[in-house]
């Protein structure tokens, strides 16, 4: 087992190229065990491509990636099954299987990796995951087409958490949710992360999410990670894009609302 | 690192759990716990290594069943167990079971209702398309010339290759089969009548209609369905552009105008195929073939084909556009509506072809 101070994800010299267009060049990134790392960057800076490279959906042109201390690149899918069991992924739209009900969606990973498990137990596991992710108890037999956007994301999260992963990838989890739903989803991510001891790799554009739940934030620009640290540390750097991002009108509003929330909880 | 999950019974109803109580290391523990029939008053978890929600759930369920008390957890594990306990609520897992007889009857009823609903919708759409054509005729400036020309290319020009190949092969097959059968009566020369009348009157236009339904009818449904999904059609309406005029009229017009051309082209290629085969197997030179065609095929056969073609084109385009515009809400519907468009178009084409056959016979065009 990996030592606890070793990064859970380690990316070195990653290069991704589509034809003439270079997305990443010499990108380095460490994700520490037990943290929520926010990944931000302008549109087209390759946030999703970075996530897809780490989870093996995209073959990078060069570089090395280790997850849980094991290299993932250039290996057979059968060799990485044990690593895949230990992470869960929530795609942007939830990516639920449209022909299966919510309960069946949550059971897919269990059935796939533990085919001998007692069906009664998989039913029970699916049922408490459904409740844990804040879905109403009658959501189990519903099909994805019958769910709202927020419920789809919750159901996608329930599926991502089906195997009790140590590492969770979230791709813009609050995009397209109303502010109340987005705040509730942030709260849910935070509480699950604490309860289950998760490490979370979180791609987002949502400044409120960054302020509310991220331990550290990595900024993608110029084809690599230009800065990584807490929000206060990032604001202290003098990179123009970061300054613009966190000190623009939306950034300031997020800081204010965060301070107000802290004041409420401490008083 | 501790071993796989296990438990042992000690005196006084204490069950001591050891190892990792986690999904990957659980093994047969749930089954053994279910089979455990002694009394348990205390569950001691102080020897447990890794502990996840599945392990917590199994312990929680057992504790709830046997009324035992859970002990020996540190703060993190206690928190996890509390969260899992809170999530233990009755959850509906499966859609309600329906009696098979009721379900079958329900599905039959639904299918009949859908059929009538579709027929009704299709007739309504035919009316709406006609109105759109009249509107465009009244305001010629609203006619989208470029869109129509583009459809001409997609529906007609790019179909020439595949329709030509198909027709050529069909002409050859008709001639070959005809020659084999007619030879038994020494009447091989009537192969020419067979090829000429069959292709000009029926096969040329019918096979072209089936090919156009598969190529263009499906494309119309998929295009309009996707535009409906991405709200392009709603955007058009809000800007004041009528989707009927901008999208449906060019497609229907292209299909109506090009079907006769494609049908004629298909018949000619089929004749060439038949002529080549007759030349090769029956030793009828092409010039004789053409001569005989002129003698035995009445000109009304060509009229029959050319009159049917635009009607078929209209049916194909209207079925495609109608089904495309029926798409709502999800991407799966684009697929099912596209299939429905092709099936409907081919079905209606064949039904109408039968009516046409009776009608032209009644006219005396045989």
C-alpha cells in the first residue's frame, strides 16, 4: 500500500496533442490523499482532457501518470481493473445508462466487479447509496429520462460511489444546477468526502464551489498547471489570469458570500 | 494491513470482528452472518482495519436484526456508521409488477391508440405542409432557393451512384430469372417484355422510393429531430421564421421533384442491365433489345411510373419531417423516430402502389 504522504495522483510531463493543436505540454500535478482539489482554467485549457488522461479514456502523447502509486499509462485494461475499482467518476451530464433504472445504474459496478455478490445485498447497497446521495426514496425505479438535472447528477454520484472508492472524479458537478441545488451538491460532496475519507478531483467553473469546499485549487493555463495552492495563496501570486479570475466581480462576490457564511456559522 | 473480514463468537454473546470490513475484502462474511444462529448482544469492532460503507451496512443490518450493541469504534468509524444508519430507509427498487395479461392488453390498446394518433398527426402535417406551400407561393420572396438546391444535391445527385448500382443489378436479376423460366416454353424472347414493362411500370420507381426512404427520409427525421433537441426549431420560431417554410418545404419539394428523375434514371439503368444480360446469355444484340422495347412497352407504362414517383417522394419527405418534429426531450427518441419514419414511408409507399395499380388498370392503361 502507498505511504500516506505520497500523492494519490501524480502526473509528470504530460503532453496531449490533437493534430497541430497542443493541449498540454509538460504538465505536472500532484493530488494529495484526502484533499478536495479544484481544477480551474479557461474554456479549452484541457481540464476535461486532463481528467480523461488520468482515468485512461485518453491516451496522452507523452508523460507519465501514477494513481495509487501505480503507473496507469500504456497498460492493458485487465491490468488496471484493481485501480479502476478504487475510483469513481461523475461525468458532466451524469452519463446514466438510459435503459436502466436509477437502482440498476447504481448496481452496474457492483454486478460488474463482484458478480458473486448476493442480489439481496446489492439491492440494499443500492438503496442506501440512493438515500446517501440525497435522492428521494421513490427514485429507485425511475428511468434517467424522468429525472431532473440535479437528480441525474445525484444518481450519477450514487453510481460513482457504488464501490466505495477512495478517489472521486467530478466533472463540473454544479454546472446547470440552480444556486440552491448547487450549494446542496457542494454540501453533499463535502460531507461524503469527510465521511468516506475520499480524495476528490473536481473540475469546476463555479467560484462558490471553489470557496466552499476545495482544500487546494490547481490553475490550468499555458498548457500546464501554472499554480496550485489554497485560494489565498493563489490570490497572492501575480499572474494576470489568476488575478482576473479571483478578483473579478464574480470572484469578489464569491469571497464576500463565503465570508458572510463563515460569520453566520461562528456567531 | 489486516486480513480479510472475519468474526468469532466469544462468551457472553460477544462477536469479535477482525480484518478489513470493506467491499473488496468482505468475501463470504454477509452469508456467514446470515447463517449465524447464536445470540449476540455485543459486536466488538475494535479489531477492524479498513471500514467502508458496505462493511458498516452489513454490521448495521446484523445489529438491527439481532438487537446487539456495536462497540469499539473510533470517532471516524462511528461517524461513518451513523451516516449509514441514517441512510437505512425503505427505498423503492423496482417498477411495480404488472399482471402479464393486463400488460399485453394495455400494450395492444396503446399501439392501436398510437396508430390512430399518428395517422391523425400525419394528416394534420400534410395539411400544414400544403398551407406552407401556399404561403410560399403567395410570398415568393420567402422561398429558400439555396436550401432547395442544397436538398437537390443531397437527395438526388449523391444518390445517383447507389441507385444506379442497385437498378443495374435488379435489371440483370429480372432478365436472368425471366430467361431461365421462359426458356422452358421456348419463349426467351419475352424476357424483353418482362424487363421493359416491369422496370418502367413498377420496379424502377418502387425500388428508388425504398432507397430514398432509407437514405433521405431517415436523414430528414434525424436532422429535424436533432434540431428539435438542440432547440434550434424553437429559436427559429421566436425569430419569426416558420420551420414549416424553412425546413419542411425545401425537403418536400426536393423529394417531389427528384423522385421522378431518379425513378426514370433507375428504370433506364435497369433496362441497360437487362439488355446486357440478354446480350450475354440470350444473344439478343442491344439494338434488337431496344427495338423490341419500343414495340412491346406502351408509353403509358412510363407515364404510370412518372405519375407515381412524385407522390411517393411527397410521402417519404412528409413522413420523415413529421417524425423528426415529433422528437421531444431525449436523444433516444431521435433513433426511434428515424426508424419510424423509414418504416412508415415504405409502408405507405407500398400501400399506395397497390391503389395505383388498381387505378391505372381501371383507366385501361395495361
